[in-house]
C-alpha cells in the first residue's frame, strides 16, 4: 500500500511539473518564435504594433523614422501627405540620431502618435490635442544642426539629448538627470530663442 502511495505521489508530481512547463510555453512562447513579416492593419484604438520583418537596432535619423512611418500611414490614408504636428526624439546623440522618434500625426478623422524605435513602428491612438502648426520637416533645421546650436561644446554634456519640435520651434534638453538648461531654437533659422531651466 505504501509503494502505491509513493508511486501515485511521484506520478502526480511529474504530471504537475509537465503541466507547468506546458503552461509556461503557452504564456511566454517559444524562444525560437519570430515576428511575422507582414504589416498589420492600423486601427484607431490602443497600441498597435506594426512589424517590420527584421529587428531594428541602434539609433535612427528623423528622416528614417518619417519615411518608415509615412509608408504605413499613407497606406491607410487617402492623402499622400504626412501631416506631422509634433516630433519627439529620445536619447538623440550629437549626430541627431535618436533611440526612438515619436511623431504626432493628424488625419481627417483622428490624431495618433506614431513610434519608430528598435521594435519597429507602432501607433498609439491620441485623444489629446496636437499643435495647430504643421511641421514641414524638409524645411527646418536638421536635429543634428539644432543640437549643435544648443550645445556647441558637447564635451561637458552627457552626449544624449531629448529633441522636441512643435509650433516652429525646437526644444533641446540633455537626457537623464543633466543640470544644463533647455534650449528653445527657431526650427527654420536656428536662432536661439531662450535658454531656461
């Protein structure tokens, strides 16, 4: 009788371990899984990941981000224009390339924030307001030049910056706990407007 209980307990324990391993696989997926290479359809609710077929790495120029996002947005809009109203670059280096770019885009029906980073492109439905003035990115100073205007001597900086563009102005600040001021720069002329803490 005691051998029977020991055998039953062993079988039960083994079954529980196998069940947990299977459940873990269902929840977390296989490490060999790859993302699908097809773009997904954009919808207007929540965060919608749009895969790019390969994982991106590193830093990206504003032009790269805008071109990639434009390809997805224009496929889902009747207009061929990419109506950008705000831009945010996070952890931009002195070359103007950032770890991620977020573009605020307004269409006929809604507004959305489009993110371009190492994970590809994703869209976040946006119920907030975007600035009134559209940004013509081809007509403004590049992020690299704006950073150089704000921080001509980058030896005394962290080397990483947050770049914001809206209403005809850049706001450039050092990333991650720096004590230097934020610089407001005219996005077209490059003229320094203000420096503030």
